[in-house]
C-alpha cells in the first residue's frame, strides 16, 4: 500500500486508565501524496446547467471555468442516506476506469447519516431518528453495507470523512435534543470507525471549523470529545486525522483576518489545524487534517463568523493540493459540491438543503480561485499548486462583462457579478438585475 499515515485512534480501555499510549504505525505517509482526488461525474453533470447559463449570455470565459471544473477538479461524494449507498459502487467503477487510463485516484466519500443529525440547525436532518430505533438502523442498514463495499474494493484507495457537524454539536449545543443525542451519536460514530478499519481506507473525523470550535475555550473540550468517540471505536481502531471547514466558508490562510476573529487562535483554517492539533497531541491523539475549500466567502461577505448558509458573495476556493505549507495538513480540497444549497436561508431564492441552486453556482464560478481561471485559459492540466493566502480587503475575480444594448450599449456586468465597491474599476451597470451594495468593497448584480 502506497500511502497513509498510521494515525492512532485514542485508546484508554477504561475511564481510570493511564495516559493514552502510542500505537505502532500500521500505515505510513499522507494518503493524498502522488494521487488525484477523483472527479465526481454526477456533480459535473449538475454543472451542465451552469455552463449553459453562461453560454446563453455569451460569457465564454466563465463557461470555460465551468468546463475546467467539470473535467479536472475532484470532489467528495456525499453518501447521506441509505439510497445513496449505490453511489459508492459508481465511485469504485469510476476509480477503476481512471486507473485504466493511467491515473492514480483516491475516492473521497462523506459518511453522513447519523441518527438525529444536524440536531441544532435542522436544515439537513437525516432519515434516522433515535426515538425510532435509529441507532440500530444506522449500524445495520447504513454503516455495515458502507463498510462492506469499501472493504471489498481493496484495489481502490478511499478517504472517508466521518459525520460532519456531529462533534461541533456535541461540544457546544445546549439544547435538550442535542444533549440527549450525544451518547448514542458517540456510539454510532465509534461503530462506524470500528467497521472501516482497512489499510486502503483513510478516515478523517469531522471537527467542524475554526469559527465554531477554534476558540481557546473550545479546543480542550473538542479534543476530549474526540478521545471519547475514539474510545468507543475500540483500542485497535485507527483514524488518519480530521476534516475541517466541511460545507463552511472559512479561508485556508488569511493574511488579514476579519475583526470577528479577534481573540481566536484559529482565525483561518490552517491556524485551526495548528491550535486544535496541539490540543489533540497533548492527549496522545492524531493531529493531521484535510481542509475543505470548495466554497470560500469573499472579504466582507459575513458580518459574523457564525453565518454559514449560502453565504454571498463567495467563490470556489483552492482546488486539490497537497502543497499545504503546514505539516499538520495533508491536503486542501473540495468536500462540499459548490452549487448545492445549504438550506432555505442565506442568499435569496435558496432551495431546500441539497437541492441545486444554479444562481449560486454561477456566483461561485465568477468569483472562483485564480487557479480555476488559469486552468481554463491553459486548457486544463490540474497540478498540485501552492495554496494562495487570502487578504482582506481583496477584490474577487472580475467576471467577463456582457454588452447591454438597453444601457447605452456599454459593457455591463452579468447577473451575480461584481458591479461596484471601493477600489473597483470594472463595470458599474448590470446587464441583468440591479447593482446592489453588499458591503463597502463589493456591489453585486442581483
């Protein structure tokens, strides 16, 4: 087996046990090194609508960005209910086909079907309820077949993110609903980890994001919660590390963090990997991370760090890279498929969670990380670039203006594009919609 560091799930057989001993390495190295994150054709198909929208307006520049994303950018596959277990089979087939083409892929999967999941927000409530035998059903109907499919495909490498948001709710939620769910959810996650033990399966337990758990007072309790979950998995269980910023909008590295991060040691996700990583190491736990940059809020987009739903304006972030400039971080990559709604909240017109939100996808393309534009202009290529730090205030990528005969024949910005703001030198009229001030640096056609 080629990659993957033995990362050690915490041991402690009993509450009164001595400090956690270190486990002998079963695996070695970063599982993403020398591999590409598998492209998800289902997600690429959804982007056909987005590309067509740009082509219909004569916007070839942004249409080319979409095409580059469809063909070159890998994303994780979300297995968020029992029905979607079939997508694991499709992912395995795609990985084998990629290997036949001479590629060396790793399949990214999100295990996300915890009973009473999303207990605090409710936008992504799942199919299992603890009050209706949900814990047993989760194990038997979801985790067991999930694990069986992966264990049978020994020729394919998998990176699996385990249960987004669960640990954040365990640490911070004060609602009776979440508190009552905590023990059974710990057991459920521990069971999932125990069933997914194989040298070609690399597990990353979700640890929310720096804005949620990265405050100094939360770091210790978060590491303690991780230890409790890994104890449930058993003394022989191992995980590679942790996933952060899944489905959120925090930048990986920010040279000038916004004021709402003041006082936090985790002002960006790279710093969160360091601050939480230290708390984990103090408890004898793993300290490697992967960080989602599928969607990144533009400077000034959020008034508060806790804004998480269809944040606008935002753009596609840094695509897959293992050149992370941080020894605690295995990879920066895309977990949340940009364009799928977070719920009926945030940007106007948002549909229910998981539904396609094409106007949002168009905005992400127009404000995409410059590697997307460079790749589209150069005809593809992918690669493994260095991550680009975010600065604030900074300007988003300028969309290609389209001619608007109804506005004096001048060049005007397209729908969802920037049309003004401090330091803006581009078009200040809109070919569709009206130019509205989002903040002092960013005005948008809406």
